[in-house]
DNA sequence: TCAAAAGTGTTCCTTCTACACCCATGA
DNA sequence: TCATGGGTGTAGAAGGAACACTTTTGA
C-alpha cells in the first residue's frame, strides 16, 4: 500500500491579466531557456516550486513580486492542476532538471489569477523577459499552461460577477466610462447598451467624476472618473445585475 | 537552492453536504482511530493521499465512492490548503504514520465540495463509521478540517448563486416548495417572501408539479414537485436574482 | 371553529431597455 | 458642416415586494 502513495513537487503558476489600449485582455508571459527549442517557443506562465516553509498563497505573492516588482498584488487561487501526465513532455522534464536541479517525478501546480494595470512598470528581479500577450494570441505553451489560461478566463469572469470592484484593478486610476464599458464587455456575457451603462455607472456614489476630460479626440471629450474603494466597501455594493 | 524546494504529500479532503428534516445543513464525518484520544475527538473529514497515477479529481471521486458507495457524485474542487503547519500537531503526525506507513514531512490538501441527498443509503467500503453532523455542531477536528468546512460553506453559497440547479442535489426527488424554500434560506443571504418564492418557483418550466400531495399534515397539504434537469439545461436558465 | 400553511391575485414600485435628443470637438 | 461619441431624458416593459384573500386540512 505504502508505495502507491507518492510524494510530489508542488508549484504555483500565475495568470496575470492586463487590459490594453486596444481593448484587449492580455496576460503576462515570461521566457524559459532551453537550448533545444527556438526562441518563440519558449514562453511560459510565471511560476515556481513552493519553498519548504511556504504556504501556496505566499509562494504566489513571491512569484508575482519577482515578476513585476509590485509588493502586494490582488490575487486569487482558482484551481489545482494535477493531471499525472501534465509534466511528461521530455522538453518539460529537461527544463525542470535544469531549473530546479531535482529529479522530479511528479509535479502538481496551484494556479492563481492576478490583475495588473497594464501601464504599471514591470520590474522583474527574476525574469529577463516579461511580456504582455493578447489572450487570443497566446502561443503553444509548455506543461498545461494553455489549459490553465483558458480556465483562468472563465474564472476572472466569475470573479467580476460577484465582486465588481476588482474590475478597477485593470483600469488606470483615471478612466473614462467608455474604457470601463469596453473592459466590462470583454469580461461579461451580458450585453448592455452603452448609454444605459453610462447612466447607471455615473449614478453610483463610488464612481467619482473628476474635473479632467480627454484631450485630442475628434468628438466631444469624455470625463475622467475614479473609483472610491472606501465608499464601495461601506455601501456593501453588489455587482451590476 | 535545490534543498529549499521540497516534495510534499498531496491529499484530497471532501466536505459532503446534506439537508436534513429539521432544515439544517449537515456534513459527513468519519471516524479516525488513534489510541491516545477519546472516541468523541476522533472525527475527521473523509480524505486520502492521492495515488501515484491519479489526478486530484479522480482521487476525490474515489474518496467519495469509498465513503458512500455512490459512483458518480456531484463534486467541485474549491481550494488547496497548504499552510506549512497544518499537519504539525503530534496526534496528526502519529495518525499519518500509522495510516500511510510513510514518514510524512509535509502534506497539502485539495478540498472538495460534494452534495448528497440525506436519505440516500450510505454504504462505505472503507469507513466503519460515517455520520451526518449538523454544520453548527461540528466538533473540533484534526488538521485544518474545521477551517476547510468553514470555507466550504462560503463556497457552496457561491455555487448556488451561479448554478441554481445544484440545489436539487440536496433535496429528495419529490419535494414541496416549502422544502426548497427552507433549503434556499439556509444557503442564501437573500430573504424572499415565501409567497413570492412559491409563485416564482412554480412559474419555472423545469419545476414539474406531480399529482401527489403531502399526507398527515394539520394544514392544507402541499403539492410535490420534481426538478427536470433536461429542461433546465435547454433553457440555459439563470439563478434566482 | 380555529390555526397553519397552500396557493392565487393585485397593487405599487424599482429597475431595465430602447431610443430620442442635444452637446462638444476635430477634420 | 459632418461624423463621432458624450451625456441626459423619457416612456414602456418587466420583474420584485408587500400583502390581501381564498383553500384545505387536522385538531
């Protein structure tokens, strides 16, 4: 009986979302180095084995910090991926040997979702190359990273559903209602008329109009707004129905 | 660097919910045997280490099958618990040694939520004692099982929110609208007037009225209804707002 | 006859939806 | 002046909330 239970290595992988100026969702990918493969095939999700005295949440925070230089990022654990064959590709095995100097027989990973304002400066202490990649242009990735990204997309939609406020983690501090609308459209199944969206959003007391408007647009300039997290929390607001 | 990454043992633990005749949520607990402790302190969540060639979902299905005799139970992975100190209690270490014959240095667990009609016969192939326990009467449990149960309660509420149909996994095949109402009340923050609830529920085409009514009640007998999963799926129904 | 819950109907009110209308700006 | 999007107003539809009223049953 004893031998059928094995110990495994445990890692965390992070899917960091950003929202770009062309209204596309992007995720952060890093480079992995493996001589056998051409450069364009070496992207992967940022991740790491967990340390011996480290909880998975801490490991994910560590990975995010090493990735972006940001100390406390919003994050959410969403699923453990543990297919016994998820790391059976020979390239992947080779890469793990080189990266961790262990003979790894099995590895499971705990996947995290995180959000980042896409203009925030990325200052990685660990990775040489950290790039935003539009979610519909993600190349073929090692391990089950493509599947992880797919499921993270379902998860982020669900997250917005029950905590609308996290949407503002993806927007600049000053944003127009159109920006918020585009982002909401990218993250929700529900189709709302933009006029009604505008009316509704601007009626919320946690959406603060600023005295600043867009510049250089060839139509009436839109007002900038900011999100007031304190007011939001106080009012115990629900999501948009 | 190599030595700071350690391998760990990975288990699954299952929180199985049931809804009893006093309108209380219950969960299934099993007995663990450890000479040093009095009998009433030996309850725990059903669980197991994962096998060497087993995905976590499969491990959870296996645990549920060994627990209840039911082959395919509705289940949902909800969180990986990995506090480095979660298995540092000496009783727990002793028990693991005895149960698994391994010298386990660290164990993380993937927690699952499952639902069971409380009248279903429990036919365990692994555990001598399997008991329903009201969720507000759960004793102090080993490892972090109390915390797992607490978080599973939050999770089941969320689950109902985005897939209302799973509520019927907890009800008998024939149920009255009052039963559904009591269960919904136990699982939702929203307070609905029972009359309006009645009207709304009976308007759904996936709630089928039967030609059978309650017997022996000292008031007007309620009609029994059943849930039609096919109609529900076809209509792509949303939850109760 | 009373109590208790089933089940239906009605009214009020809030929110959603669609769309009309005017405003501001660059080309 | 035109196109484009910002922003407001309004009318109708849909759905939720509160509650009155009738029905059924056992005690």
